[in-house]
C-alpha cells in the first residue's frame, strides 16, 4: 500500500506533468522495485520527467511533503542504489535521453542524464565512451556519474569522473545548478562533491563529457591460470615489457561457479594502439606467457569490446539459479591485491558461500560477488557477515569500499572513514536538511 504523503505529492506532480507521467498501479511500481543486486523495495510512486523543469518541480514537491526521492537510470546498480529502501518516489530519468550539443573536433558532448552508453557511442564515428560497466551499454550517463563508475578499461581511461567536464543538477530544494569547467579551481571542488554522490545530493539532468578517440587497433586475449596469483605476476611482467594494456581483468573461481569446473582463474587482456605496436606487443605477450607455460589465446571476436560482456555471465548464473548476489567492491594499493583476494577466498570458505572475485591488478580494484539463497535466513545472515568481514579487512589494508560500483545500501560508517562521513554528513545536512534525496545509501543518517 502506497504511503499517504507520497501519494499526495505524486498527485500534485501528476497535475503539473500529466497523469501519464506518474505511475501508481501495483504492477508499474513493482517494475521499479529491483535492480541488478537482487534486493527488492517497492516505491509508492514512479514519476517520469521529460526536462529539467519537471525534475525541479518533482523534487520541490516531494521535499514539501517530506517524501524520499530516488533517482533511477537503467537500474543496473549492483548495490541497491536506485531502490526506495525507505519508501518514496522513484524518478525514472530514461525519458531525458537527448544529445544537446556536440563538437566533433574536440569530442566534447553535452547529453541528458538518461541517455544510455549504447546511444552515446553513436554520436562520434571516431570516439567512444570507455566506461561501459554492464558491458551491454544499458547504463545511463546519470547513473555512471552518480556511481563514478569504473569498467575494465579504467586502467587506461580512469573512472567516470575523468570524463566529466560539468553537470547540471537539481538540488534537494528544487534549485537548478550548473557546475562546469573551465573555471576557477574552486569549481572542481564543487564538481568533485557531486560526482560519485550516488543520488544523495541531487539529480543530474545533463552532463558535459569529453570522449577519447577510438584506438586505431585493439586486440584481446583470454589467459588461463591454474594459480590465480600468477595473474598478478603476469601483469607486473607485462608492464615491465612496456606492452600497452587497455584493460586487464581477472575472474577467480568463475569457471567453477559459472561453468561448473575448470581453471582457477581466467583473465581478459586487451591491448590497443597503432597497428604495428599491437602486432609487436602481441608477439611479445605470447613469448612471455609461453615461457611461463601459461595457456592463452587470441579472442576470436569481431569487436574486442565484446569480450567484456562475459562478466554478465556471473549475474545471469545467479538469476538462473534463483540466487541473489552480494557485491562488495573495493580498491586497495595494487601490491595488496593478492591479500584482498586471499581474504575473500578465506571468507567464502568459512561462510560456505560460493564467491567469484573479479579483480584488476593494475588498478588495485577487487570485487567480491557472493552468491546466496535469499529465502534461506541463515544464508542471508552468513552473507551479511561475509560482506562485513571483507569490508573491515579492506579498511585494515588501507583500502576503500565502493570503488567502481558505488556503495549503495552497504553504507560507509565512521569506523570505515571518519573524515569522509563527518564532512559528507555536514554537507548533506546543509543541502538536504530533510534527507529526502536517496536516503539509506552511501552513509547513515
Ligand atoms: C553485468 C554488470 C556488470 C557491472 N559491472 C560494473 C563495474 O564493473 N563497475 C561499475 O562501476 N559498475 C558496474 N555495474 C553496475 C552498474 O552498471 C553501474 O553502477 C552503472 O553506473 C549504473 O547505471 P544505471 O543507469 O543503471 O543507474 P541505476 O542503477 O539506475 O542507479 C545507480 C545509482 O545512480 C543514481 N542515479 C541514477 N541516475 C541518476 C541521476 N540522473 N542523477 C543522480 N543520481 C542518479 C541512483 O540513485 C543510484 O544510486 C555492473 C552492472 C552489471 C549489470
């Protein structure tokens, strides 16, 4: 049953935007009750703005009624980011999917926040969006900015924040602000505050991005490891050889969990650059791996970017087994990747939970994906314990939680990062005194 103030706010929004933009039926609302995390929470209403004025009206009205507002892109979050876990109104941004401006020479483009990566990649023939976390291009630009998303190519191109020049956002008061570069350095601070804020400080309505040129040539390889830690050694060797890595991602226990048995780890490596460099690097890579007796093969793919779509296998297997996934994503110093992976292994076997660990040695990015049965209370409890254990071990290794995927419902507590929580909470109180913007995410109230 929808909450009374939320329904009143939704009715007011319907009278301004039109009835067809506000969804109140059970079936419609339940379509917005999940994301890729397996968590469920049903909104009281869903609203679908088509421009920045609509978004401003929605947020201002919700604030007056004290109703939570939860921005949503495509719902591919792995951490419950767009779910109304404290109730409220979900704002579906997908109708705001236009390309507002572009410059072919510099690769600058201004797009609405609901545009999907798939569509953005059609804007320039010779440039591309390297951050494509779900592999299929479904994530929206607003979602990527809110999560400061990473992807397999982040070792070369950085995370989403490295491609954003400016954003237009609606603050919790309904006020519209534009924070963009170039400008005085203080503008970077304001922009930095908004990037990665997970929908808790405002709703992005559009963004200025700079897309990098497509490399002349790309080549991808699949490498198999009977000992997962060899992948770390290999990465160091490849680096010393001067091979230009575009992306390198290792999947530990993938074969066992997803395919029912096989090598301890598989890795995908992509190199990119001028055709002649890629030729040279490919043969050097073969020599290096051959001397270590490590099986590898060039990936037989029309488009090298397809390779990264394989990561979807983990989520698909979870769905087909009717299991849920609990994702803990973190970043540690690259030389501590081995320790983080070991800790996840130990936690998985202690808690008797299947776990796939995806990691990116050059970046120091490690992501534990635990599979569990959401209908089994004991297993749910063990999964929570496993996630908490991995989080506290990451902190003790000097790492941070939430890199890449965002933090979402896992929330950062003062014992994990006192400085961040103190500053963030004070900024949040100032901008959003009623805590209406995506409550229950990123930090506790
Ligand atoms: C197979 C698979 C693999 C993945 N791998 C990765 C990975 O490697 N790295 C990674 O970073 N992520 C990964 N993800 C997660 C996901 O793709 C990203 O987090 C993505 O950024 C979410 O985009 P979205 O449009 O679906 O946003 P949603 O899931 O709808 O929302 C994500 C968050 O952004 C907020 N938000 C959405 N739109 C706005 C807006 N306009 N303004 C303000 N806040 C907004 C939401 O409130 C929520 O907190 C993966 C997902 C899948 C399914």
